[in-house]
C-alpha cells in the first residue's frame, strides 16, 4: 500500500507540473483600460487621481497606468477629496446603513489605512472640500432643514456649524483660496446632476457667499444647469460645468469672477462632463465623460483621456449562495391545495403548502420571471418573463421544469389567467395593439383579441385586471376610459361586444366570479372619499331580490344584463386593499383597513357582518385558497408567508417558513436589472419617440459601464439615473434598496447656538409643540443641555449618537442655566423623527405667514397654504376656505413648496364654481346657488418648488381666470408617474402621462410663469417678498392703495 501511495503522489506531481506547463503556454489576457469610474479627485499637486470604481477608492497617476485600490469594503465608497497637504482623503460611504440610505463622511490616509468616521447623523453627508489650512471639511447634508445645506466640520474635534440655512437645496460647496468665501450650487428640489440638460426655474445656479455678507449672491443666471463650482488657485476665476457654450453637451467652462465673462475649457461634442475636480495648485481638472476619465491641463489647454488599468481581485465573489427566507413578492396556491408558488428574487419557486420548508426553484433564467398563475389541474404554471427582451408568456411543467413560450408581441405581456376548463390562457398585451387576448394553453394557434385596451395596461392605464367565469364562457375585465373612470366589463369568450356592468364614475376594478356562478364581485371607490370597498353584483335578478344562502348556480352561467349596473351591493365599509373568493362561492376574504396596518377579514357575498380574522396589522397580500374554504395562505410584511386555518367560529394564523436556496450571479443580475430598467422606459415612457433620443444608442453607451458597478448604489447613481437623465424628463428617479439596521437619529426640535464651543449645547430656540413643548418649554432658550442620557454632549458630530434610536422614547437630559454640572437638573423629553419635526415646522411656517398677511392687510385677507396635492391637504383647504376665510375680503392661496399629488381638479372646483342664482328664507339672508361659491379676489403663490400637480393647478388657475399668479415660474416637473421595483429591489419611477393646457402646450420642462414675477430672498415670513407682493396686489384690487 505504501508503494501504491507513493506512485499516486508521483503521478499527481507529474499532472500538476504538466498543468503548469500548459498554463505557461497560454497567452496573457489582453490588458484593457477600465470604464465606469466615477467621482474622481486630483491630488493638490495634480499628480495623482483618486476615484471610485467597483465600490472602492483607487488611486492612479494622473498620466494613467495601473491603479491601486486603497479601500476594500462591501459598502459603496465614493466622493473622495484630498487634503491640502495630500496626506489624507475624505470620502463618503454607506458603511452604516439604516432604514434609509445613509452616507457618512470618513477620512483616511492617502496611502491607505483604516478610515476614521467624521459624521454620525443618519441623513446623508458628502464631503466636497477641505479648508486651505486643512483643519475643516465642507460637506453637504440635510440637518433639520428638510433639504441639502452646506455644513462645516472641524476635522479634528468634529465640531460643526451651518454655513447655509436656505429654503432651497445647497449642494457641492467649495472654499475659495481665502478659506472664507464659499461657492455652491443652489437649486429647487427638482434639480439633479444627472439631468444636466434641464432648463427651468429649478435648475442649479452657482452662488457665492462672502464672509462679510449676510446673504449669498447669484453668480450664474443661465436658464440651464451650471454645476460643480471650482476656484482657481489665485481665486480670480471660477470653473464649472455648463452647456451654456455647447448647447446639449455640458462642458467645463470658466468665468472671470469680476467680469463674469465665460470661456470654454473643454470641447466635447457628445456625452456630458460630470464630477470635475480641480487640483489645489490650479494646474488641471479631472472629470468623467461617458464613463471615461479625462484630465484637462489648465496651463497647456490640452485635454487627454486617462487610461487606467485595475487588475485586482474582486472584493466579493461573483457568485453568492443565498438562502432566502423572506422577500417573496407573489404567492399563489395550487388548485389542489398541495403546493404554494412564490416569486422570490425574480424566480418562481414551489414549496409544500402544508408544512413549508425547502423551496424548489422552478425557473432558472437570469431574467425576471413573475406574474404567474396555476393551471386548473395543478400541473403547470403560466408566467411572464423578459428573457427575450419584452415580457412574453411562458408555461412551465411543475414536475419536469420544461418550459415553452406561448405568446408574445410588440408590447409587454402581463396578467395571465388560465381558463377553468384548462384549454385557454387569457392575458393582457401592451404596445401598439393593446388589449385582452386569448391563446390556446398548448401554444397552438394564433392569439385572439377579445377586447381593446386604451393604454399599455400598466399602473392603472388601459385594462387593469380580468377574471374568468367558472364556466369558461365569460371574462370580466376592468378598463379605464378617457374620463378617468375604470369600469368592469363582461365579454363572451366566443366573441362579441363587451357589456359595462358597473357604469359608475371613479374606480371599479379587480373583478372576480363566485365559484357557484351567482355573483360578480369588484372593488369600487364609490361612496368613499378615498380608497375602495368590496361590492357584489348578482348575475340574476332573483339574487338581487332574495336568494337563499347556499343556492348553487347553473353549470353554464347566464347573465341578466338588463340594469345589471344597478344591482351592486356594498359588502364592506372599512376600505379594502385586495381580496379573494373562497372556493365554496359563499364568502369573500380580503385585506381591510382596520387601523394603521392591514388585517384580514371575511364577509358573506350575500351580505352580512364583516368578520375580522387577524390583528397583526401586517397583512399585505390577499388571502389565497386551495381546494377547500377552511384554509388560506397570504403574504405579510417583509415577504414572508402566513397560513390561516378555520378553528370553530374563528381563524388561527401561524407562520409558514420557507427556504429558497440559490446561487446569485452578481454580474448576471446586474445585466438583468439594467436590461429591465432600459426596457421599462422604452415601453412605458410617455413619449414613444423618447424625447428624440436614440434609446438604443443610450443603452450601448451605458451598458459598457456595468463592469464598474459592484454595488447597487453605483448601479443606481452612476448608470441608471444618468441613463434616465438622457431623456431630460421629470419623475424618473431611481432609488437603491436599503436593508440596514443602524438606528435612525431622532430630533429634539431644538435650535442650538453654534457660537457656543461647549461644554454642553446652548439652546437658542425650539419648534413649537414639539418635544420641548409650547408656551412653557421644558428647556428654555439660553439654557444648556450638558448630557443626553449618560452621554456628555457638545455641538459635535458625536452628539447624534446619543439620539440614535430614541424617537418616541422618554430620554433624560441634564440641563442647567450655565455650562456646568453644578446645580444642574434632570428633565425628560421624548425626541421624535425628522419627519415629525418637518410637520411641526410646517405648521409654524403657516402660522407665521398667516400672521403676516393679517398684519399687512389689517385683517382683510385670508391665507391658505396647500402643502401637498393629496386628500388631507384638500380637506384642510376646504375647511379653511369655507370656515375662517369667509370673514375675509380676499384670499392668498400658497402652493410654494408643494411637491404634487393628484387633487388639482378638486381644488379648482372649490374656486371656479359660478353662481347661477340665490335662495332666501323668510326673514333670512340670501344664499348663493351653489351654496359654496367663492366670489372674492384670489392670488396664487408659486415658486420653483411648486411641482407636478401643483403646476397643473397653477395652469388651471390661469386658464379659468381665477386671479393672478405671483412668485416665480414653476419648474416644469410635470409628468404623471408610477413606481415599480426591479429584480434586486431597486425602485424606480416611470414617467407615463403627459399634461397639456387647453391649447396643447406641454407643461413638462416648461412650467407656469407668474403674472407678477417676484424673487424670494429669505425663508421666514418677515423676509418673504412674494407674500408681501400678493397682499399688495389684492389690496389694490379691493380698492385700497
């Protein structure tokens, strides 16, 4: 045996040696420059570039060559900035993710080493410059202001102070060589770097704040976008990116700080210059164009592409073994009740329905396989997949896994439904011939259109849902018309005209047939101010009058269509999100709005008491039944499964665990996410001509950048977002999925004196009715907070750690009238979320504005602010308009800062009703008809942050001649949009609907100009020139000079 073992070793060594010989004979892999780098920065002397690539920071000589990786972390490291002495690099990283995206600032040695954390707030912070003495960092971050502001942080002590406190967004701040003057971008909320060709009131301009000036001054006033200011070494010239000299192609330009004369620095004729950074000695600027790295020499005037090679091991395996126990997005139960089908991370899985456990992966394509339905015999599943580009219809054999393509077309297929007899599959098709189609389940024969659709069947447009009758002879479908009404229609499968069976304005959708053939059910918005309830319409008149519970319908369903739209009966009152019908045909089960969350309910189709089945508040998916009505399954929050069984008169629920094990190919998934996003915009964007952009060429230009994106954030921020930006359209934002556990920093609602160096925090003011109370505050202005909990605090970044996770939790504060512990007292306060502080600050701003209008008009004018174009804001507007405003002679209606929604028509209806008569009781005053008729002058206030539906409101206000518009032009951020999710959890918006005025003028990228243009310099009511102008205009209309 010893000799045998020795012989084995010899052969093994010979084999290995031969392998080395063969490897040596192989040619070396081709050395290719990398693409897809982002956010570069030049060292102070211009000799070295630091950039982000594959989620990490790298450095490379400015002449190009082999790059060195200096960070290696699973998070996304980017936005580097060199210290003036070249020894340190500040950068941003999302190493501490919370429930929201959270980038912090870090500082590390330029040669590599462990980074030191600088910022601790759970809002995003990004570094953009060092002070010339290297002691301070200039960052952008939102700190209790509701938007981006410039903040200065001491790099050693972490003490911070606000540089700006602006109502608009402040971004990309940089120091002048004097270390005191600061330049930055200022814009409305709609401004974004990835839309560099945008023109409008929200476009980024460059402003400069001098140390002795109370307010900054505007440096650029181009109607397009001016980005990323950079000072020359002598402080006499400002460089930035703009297409002011090369329309449609953003390039680096320079402007003399005294004369403001502009000259070109780079001369690209395609793409866009992004993320420039100047060397501190003023010798060169580095930047990105179309994923490539460039350096322009400011001394020689030459521009060259920098070839960078990054031969390095990857920081994470290309393939990862995942065990998924949550995150399911769809659930369907096989008709025999034995198997659950789930969609998890773009694949369809099956799991035993009785016990859960190991899931079997049924589809294995890198594509997005979803939107599935079981065959009646539980042997097959029909689903849609974009594996061939557009979503098409496929069928998979559940036992063997064999797949076949059944149908497709020039648009996306969606919502397949198998006929109860198993012979056919109905589905929706978008594209140039949208509609409801029918195809043989075995794929033979040509698909047949049953009913046309008025749109692409996405997000409430066109046909939104459909369902087979139990006898396979009818299909009910919901279809939206041009009057924004969605009705339920019934069409015979054999062909013929569809019949509208609801005929009710609003939303009537999600039709289903009871198994006994007696009822057609649907959700409707009738009788509700918002949301929908469940209704049932008997298919025969006898059921509408009095049908005994338990009666069974005929095998072949006959429908009495005469006045069927009048036979609907309301079954619920609490609002229903989704529902399903039990197999016995007697009961509907659904998700109802019983409180803050969703819970399950049951209600008899013949009418009766609603039974609440759960109290967890986390129900999301509709109940799904198998063969019997005694058990159902559903998805709950987080994408896990819960099973409910009937126990006596009630139901008992329990988790049903599953484990879906799969190998995730990161590269393949990135390619799929990219392709799906590109295709979604290609088929869903509001303009079929894609705003004149060659969308295929755009795909090729951005697809080459995929190797550089190893993190979701790189994919979202540097590939998908700028790709969408090529369309120069609003409502096209993309957001990465965030699943961190870092607790969110809570807010005390206090304003601190930033001139107090410590110890403690000197209170300067507070938000009324917040954690500190109202007229009798817990901590008075002028007092000091010395400790939060057991943590001593001063105005440094580490103070935020003491507030992490403290929202709505009683917290002890050590307070004194002086900055020492002697004689201090302990008080208790409940911090709140940042969102709650925003709400409280809004209420204070409204009170202040109303008080100023009251003072300026001597009580004659009403002031109403519409915060958002949503239901709560509409109700508040109505209450104030027909309440307190009735004692006034005129009205200022303020939609500045209004981010939009969908209530413009309802708001305008309150103001545009014309009086056609009056009524008068004996001995009583006259009342107009209609009763509520506004007949006094109105001024509408708008600004660069009046967005989306607020702009439609402004357009309607002008078209209806309701009054004058005062302020600034709205941003032209006007496209109807809907949200969707990509396979990796990335969320995105599709701009689908365009909005026009009565003459056909598109509001997108145009906005609404004011009748009286007035700029606003401050953020408080006392310095609000627009508000004062509105008062003056109304008083003149009322005859008061």
